[in-house]
């Protein structure tokens, strides 16, 4: 089966994707679908996007040869340093792209969902820069658990709106944000945080994050003489940093692609977010993909020590890559992630995000050869996770 890097006109990667939305959302989605490629591919947009990535985000992010990790694991380990971006993770690549898309579509206001608050902060950041009114929907429970990010969003001028329905977490925030969008889409843009949701969002976010692998290709050539690595590893929540890190190499069969999903307290417990290991085909948030379901075939509650991976779904591109076996997905437990983070801290002097630590832990699970070049996408920094690390690491 050939790999579909982009979805077809209806938004499908083979059987996965699409836009399963209520009638009331169709005008908003249609406007986006009919215009996004024209805008993203225009010279004016590209120049503005690339300029901001350079001067505002600080790109290109370095590709760092981690010599102590390389010695320990007896292979060549390179870290793609998305943790050094403004706001501390890869999420800003996407929010910069989408705020520009909103501007080119003539929208004046932004709404977004957020779980742990990382996407909310990245969205509030670009809204401040572009002077756009910003409403962030966040589960009432998450607002309590993620006080520092709520504070950041407010300082940046955003209004944080509590989603009081259901479990009062991310899924409810998405539902309430979508409801708000149905009544406001004439002047409001919905800024979505990962490669999930109805078409064309998975494709939009993949294209904006593809800057990661485009840079890897150039940087690895400077370091090794070859414009591709042998292996790329990235963690997957919704799957945006992984989609960005894989993109340029999807049709290069010399490159092994590995996604690390959250095994939480174990894939045989009810406390994990190992969607591709344990999930089934179902529709969630507007697209057909692989989803964690409970015994009654309802969407299950996911769990991970890292809030960014704590999502019961996954983007349709990854469901496609898993089904075609183009990429391999490995489940990493909380404990394995913490242990891998500890190695990076002590051996390389870098405190990674808990999410990224799942990607690092693949080095303990898969043996690579001495002469292989392995790139790990370090999706974010660990400042937000200090408390968890301090509780778990001596
Ligand atoms: C949000 C987040 C993730 C997970 O999101 P993806 O869309 O799967 O990339 C991973 N790492 C960090 C640091 C994050 O903030």
C-alpha cells in the first residue's frame, strides 16, 4: 500500500480521517477547506510564516549530537531541540501558522481548546502578538490542576473559559469550543492544537509541523553527509510533533519511523493512553481514526503521567501509518519515561518534557547499531514537569 502523506479531497488517508461534523459546523469547515491550501502555498504567507519561525520562535532549532547518550546506547543519537523554541515546545510552530491563516481569512477572534494548557499558552501567545481576541476553553478540572498555565494565558490577555460538562477535561473543552464556533464562525477562527479533528485540520497541522523534518534533513546532511537519518523517534499524543518529525521521510524506506505512545501504569490496566496498541476504529472529534473504547464501546478515559499524551484518540495520519506498517508504535510506561528523563538530565544536562521522555525511553527498548544515526524529537522542555520529576527522581 502506498503511503498517503496528505489526505484525499474528502480528508481521508485510506479509511482514516474525514469530517464527521454536525450540519451546523459545515459552513465553517467548508470555508477553511476551500481556502487553506491556496493560502498556505502562497508566497506571501510562506515568507511571513518562515520569517516568524526564524525571528520569533528561534528556528532552526538545533540538531544536537548527544555524545554521552550515544556512548551509553552504542549508536549515534541526535536530539532535535524543539524544547528550545519560544514557549518551550513544538506547539508554537502550529499556532503561528494558524494565526496567520486566521488573518488571511479575515477573522478577528480566536477560540481554542486546551487540556494541560500547553496549546492554550501557545495560542494566547500568538493572539497577543496579532492583537486578536482569544478565548481558551479548558475543562474545569484541568483549570484547577494546571494553575501555572492558566496564569500564563491570563497574563497574555486570553480569557479562559471553564468547560463544566462531562468529566470537565479536554474532551468537554473540545465539545464546548466547537459549539461556540458554530455560532461565531463568521468572525472567529478555531485554532486546533494537534493533527486531529475534522478535515482539513490534520493536514493543516501536519504541514505547519513539517518544518521539523525539513530542518532535520538539512542538518543531518551537514553532520553525516546523508540527508536522512536511519531512525526517527517521536512521542505521540494527538501526533503533531511526530507527524512533523516523520513528514519528510515518509516515502524514504531507508528511514525507520517509531512513535512512542503512553503505556501509563501498564497497557493491561485501565490507566494508559496507548491508542494504537489497544484502540479500535471509531469516530472521535470529527474524524475516523483509532480510539480507546471501554467495554460498552464508549470513548474510554485515558491516562498518562504526561498530560500532553493523555488523549484517547490519535490523528488519522498515524492510524494510516500504523495500518500500513510504515511506522511502528511502541508503548512506554510512566516509569520508563521517568527513567529515560533521568538519564538525559544526568548525562546531557537537559531537562526534557515528560512527553518527550517517552520518545527517549525507546532507546532502552530497541537496540540500534553502532553506525546507525538515530534522531529523537525532543518535543519540549521539562520546566512544567519539575514537581513530578522531583517526586519521582532522587
Ligand atoms: C502537547 C505536547 C505533546 C503531544 O502532542 P502531539 O500533538 O502528539 O505532538 C508532546 N510533547 C510536548 C512537549 C507537548 O507539549
